[in-house]
């Protein structure tokens, strides 16, 4: 029996994990266990945890397939032996006296079921940017919650174990707002508090859950609040509407936000650093230059900003000249960009494409030929094999070439198969084969595998066949059609993204001219062979297929590895991952791709 059980979910946190674990081990209160639950990390997180566990018997490491935050928290609760549960995230840092002070509070206040603290917000590099302040008494905390505002920071909280059991722990259906739902329910069985002291460093970065899943976060919080009103028999007509978190959408805006926060909190060194990083990653505009000047100016710039915001004289003396200067710089940059665009417009499009592609190939020791007008042939070495790719000069083929053969976006799945599979790959399905670049790439690594290439567009099909022929690929079957959940007729649509050849999508149409290839028909073509690798890049149609549980289960039952580009205009990556997990797959994101393997390979 321990006084405290620390529950720490971990997923791909190698950058910050050691610092987080060290901060737990360095607590002044020593009577605790640390339950670290790895959620199928693909980096070195699990190894870091095992290294710590070898040095301290209080650390229990649980390795799990990727299943999400709430199920892991409930798993940790089921294993916890402590009187109190301390939450801790794998990218945050505890102050040394955190556990001691929170335990003391709960010991002295038996009517309280949870206690949080104030927090110091830090940026990705660990530099301070501002304080998170919360009310300390139950009445204000719960009143704020009922208004839709969470006022206990989850990773800074310590909760009575018996209270968590009483409310049945976390409810996974409320993820990523499971903490808001939990504290609403805890407030119905006891009191909540926050220490007036700062006991946690809370790390801010672009991948915080409330940022990356803000729309779902708003929906589940709204649902949790409505249910709380029902449980407490409040008037349902008075439930507040929770707004979507208005967080930035790119790194530069995050950095400028942190710069402003750091300035207002007096952390001028952090402000200067974040202003510079934000400026480097932003387009050069009047706003980005203004943020840079403000951030680098530190205390003086912030003081001047506050003064001229309050006094018109400073607006006249400082703001207007500064705005005119920045406006001049912005217009000058616009003129330069326009001049470059005019020069570029005079270069024939084929010549521009040729120069761009040639630079790729020279850098990667390849070469470029021009077999006929309007086409290029790129000769490129992959896995010690010369491969030949014919591409159209005025098309998206060059971008496809760059993604597959220059950026090697499919190499992680090749590496996964090579490491985890003890059998050869006999069959590859390339659904959304385009002009065959991915098929050629896969055959370079699995030359003995048969490939079924499925592509709906006639022009793409012609070039696909040419690329297969030029590379002398055997056992490649080309099928014109679109992968669908049933046999039907489909129509081609050019309304997605840029509308170019790599963005063609299909939709069910009674008078469509494209054959819809149903999953059951595809399985018949496969015969007795297992699908070693299923590649899906079908411009949003993946959701039409995965949402048909009966047929997708049959397809996945015959599949060992999968790589799919998830087009989130039509649904969420999490939805596909959940379906894969239900069908016995571990999955992880790699750039724009979702890569999955049967759990038996782990």
C-alpha cells in the first residue's frame, strides 16, 4: 500500500519524458508508486521508461497497443494501490514539494475529494511564459465548471482513490474532455480545491490535445455539461453553450501568442526567443514584423505599447510612424514578390517543371530524360535498383514523385514490415495507384510480391501501365475502377483540393462510367493469398469503406499491414484508428499517413 499512486500515460514523449519522470522521483514525499502506461509509442519512450524502472522499483511500466488516453487512465486506476491518485503528464514537470503539500491538504480536509494547484506555463523548450491562475475554494471552482470552464488542471491534480471508484473513473466517450467530465462528477460526491501555490510546470506546444482536437473537445464538454445539469436537476434551458477553443492553427501564431503571454508576465527572455522563432516560421508581413519588434523590444517595448494604448499622444508619436514604416516594408515585399512572379510567369511551364524536378534528381543522384513532348522520364535508384518513372510535365505527377521517391513517405511501412514480419509479402493491393509510383516503390523492396493496382482515371491508367512496362515488373495486375464497399457504378469528381490528377475522387452514381470494385470482389481476386500490404489513397473514400463494419472486417481479417492517407475533410484519423483497433490492428500516424499492423506482429 502506497500513500500516492502516480498515473502517467505516455505516447511518443521521448523529448520530454526523462525530465517528467525525474521530477516525480525527486519529490520530497517518497511514499509513492509511479504507474507509467505506454500507449504504443513508436519512438524511444518505452525504452526510457524501462531504463528508469531498472533503477527504481517504485516504477511499474505497462506497454499497451495504442488505444487512447481514457482507457489507459482507467487501466492505471485498476492497478493503483495508493490512497491518493496523482495525475501527471509525460511532458510536464512537478515542483519537488507538490505531492507532500497535496497529501497534507487531503489528510487535513477529509470532505475534499480532489486538490489541484496553480501552474507555470512553459514553452516547448521549457522556458517560462506565464502563470495559470485558478480559484482555490470549492464554491468558485464548481460555479466556474457549471458555466463550462474547467478550473482544476488535470495533470496538477491529486484525487482520492475511493472517490474515483465511487464515480466509476473516467468515461472514454468524453475524451478529450474526460477531465472536465470527471471533475463535474467528483464535485457531486465531495469538494474540490486548488492549492494557492504553483506546483506544476505545464508545457505548451502545438500538439496539446485541446489544440489538435478542439472541435471534438467542445462537443464532449458540452455533452458533459448537459448531463451534469440533468443529474443536478438544473433547468436545461440554462445550460451555457461552450465555444470552440480559439487557439492558433500554425507554429508562428503559437509562438507570437506565447511571446505576448511572456511579455505580459515579465518573462522577457522567453518573449524574445518566441518572437524570433515565430518570425522565422511566418510569412513576412506587417503583423509578423510588428510582433518581432515587440518581442525583441522586451520590457521597454511592452511599456511603450501599454502607454500608447492608453494615451493618444503616444499613438501619434510612436504608433503611427511605426505603422507607416511597417506598411512601407510590407508594400516593398509585395512589390518584390510581384516582380519575382512576373519573371517566373515568363518562363515556360515545362521549363520551370524541368528545372525543379532536375534539382531533385541531381541532389539524389538521379537523372532526367525527355522521351517525348510533354513527358519526362526520371531515373532514380531505390534499394539498389534503377527505376524509371514517366511523368507528365504539366500535372501533379511531380508532387507525387517527390512525396513517394524523394520524401519516401511510404518507407516507414516498408521498414515496419521488414522488422516485424517473419514472412515474405506475397500480395500488395495498391488502391488509388495513380500513375504507379507507389507500386514501383513497393516492388523495389518486395520484388517477388504480386501487385493489384486499382485506379479510376483513364489517363492515369495509361501512364501506370507504361511505368510498369518500363520497369519490367512482373505479377502486376492493373484494374480500372474505384475501391468501394460494394460493386456499383461510380463517377469521377474533380472538386477535391486542387482538382489535379492526384486529387481525383469518386462517388456513387447510377449513370457513372467507372466500375466500383466492392470489397468482396477484391477478396475474390485475392483468392487464398493473404494481403501482405494494403495501401489506400482514395481521396476520402476510405471513410465510405471503413464505416461499413461487416465488409471492412472481412478485408482486414485477410490483411497483415496497411498504409492509408487519411483525408480529414471527410472524417477523423481517430475514427479509422478505432476501427483498426477493433479489428486487431495497432496503428500510428506518420506525416499524412496512417500505418497499421496486426497486433500479432508485436
